[in-house]
C-alpha cells in the first residue's frame, strides 16, 4: 500500500523525526544497511537546511519501487523537501561542497545529498522557495524517474491527509514497446482501505502495459470490485507516433501543456470497481517537444495554477510534481484529502521549455 511519511519541519526538534522516518522507509523497502545510512544522512541534511535557511518546510518520504518497467523493479526510497523560503540565488554554487550562507554550517549539506544519492535534483526560485528530491537505492543505475529512449520521464509525489500512515492515492508507470503509460488512482475516502483500492489499481497496471488506456481501466474495474473502488486516470504516450492518449473515470485531474498553453483532459464520471461507465471517452493529443503532463488527485485544489517557470520542465518529474503540490496549497487553503501528483516531462536536452 501507499505508505507515506510526511513530516512538517518547523524547528530542529523535527530533524530527528525525519531521520527516523527515512530509516523506517528503508526498512519497509528492504534496503541494506549502507543504503539506509545514506538515506538517513540525506534526509537529515535536507531537514536541517529547512530549519537553517527556509524557516521551515516539510519532508515527504515515499517508497520508490518497484516501479518503472517490468525489468526495472528496483526498491528504493524517495525523499522530497519542500519549502516557501527565500530560495537560492546560485543553485550550482549551493550544490558545491563547502558553500554556505550560514555561519554555523560547514556547507556540506546539498553537496553531500548530490554526491550520495542515486538520483538528486533541486529547483529553486528566489522569493518562491526550494524543492529538492533525492532517491536512494542499493543499485545503479538510479531509481525512476523512468527515462525512455526518446527522453520522456515519469515521476511524482504522494502525501496523506493529516500526515496519516497511508495515502489512499497511488501512481505508477510502465512500458510496453514504444508505449509509456502513467496511471494515478485515488481510492475512495482515505487511509488504509482507500490504499487497498489504489494499490490494486497499480497491480493491474503492471500486468497490463500492452493494453490501451480504456482497456486498462476496464481491467481495473474488475480487480477493484472487492475494494472500495477508486477514481483513476491513465495516460499513454506512443513514442512511435508522438501521440498521447488519456482516459479517466472519476475525479482525477489531468492537464497537458502544449505550444498552445495548458488544456484540461476530462475524466468521465464514475467509480472504478463500483459504478463504471458504459463508455469512457479517449482524449488524443500530439506530444510535442515542450509538452508536460500533470495528473493529480482531488486533494489538490481544483483551481490550482500551473507553474510558469520555463526552466521547470527540464527538472526531474518528481521535482515538478512537488512544485505543483507546494504552490497549489497554502495555510489558508489546507488540503482536505490525500494528495498525489504524477508527471510526464519531455527530454530536457531538446533545449525547449
């Protein structure tokens, strides 16, 4: 199930809680002692930075595997740090060992995270805050985001209501030939029972990578009947044709950025596993070099504003997801459900935003 560790970090007393959570996540993922020590150190450094430089923030820890392709089912841990702090003026400098803006710091934090993590990325804007994502696993190459032969990448972040142990949301991605499929499911309600439904949806996706989106949803409907049911959205990119197909049932949000701006991809009313519609519309779009797809559960405010930073799409898709999550909520608009965001991003080497 979607085990989540979501720790608010407002002062130094919570740094230990973050370290303990990272160790617990590694134990759940079955990582070895060395990987666990690395994860604990990275989590501690990120939490300490929140206290020293951002006046607080949050650490979200997700289990990062098995996921990706059938051949890349590697267990691991993803650690995301989110803040609304002052941001970093010079990110490359901040990632060098020895760089610091705090008198009490040795300047080893972000450089250590970059060096030790299997995968590490950071996005920051002065005045807006910083998001950092690290993934730790016992093997190389690094954990997902899965990168296809044309460069499309997938990733995301998952949080739970009121820092609960389980999130009723889940997302996953698979490949079959030239097709990369990203799915996000939101089990009805929240907590462990909702997580059972979304976990069942992930299991269907892993064995149905060769099917089109609507058929994947039909397979999920059968598998989820013993559960509460779920809302689910399935996006499939065919790299051989450059076409993106999307089908959704229930209140899954989907937005696609193209050269013409952002467009909503509409999900059909219903419940996968309970009230499945007789027909499910399939939305087809061209996948362009600058395209960016965001799927999200209804924990995200319905009127969230897509990010406008032209540099963001070149970042790790989990970083993009965390920026969307961070910027969509506020103290005045707290989330009232589990919340997950999953992203498909283009090849960052094509030079387009």
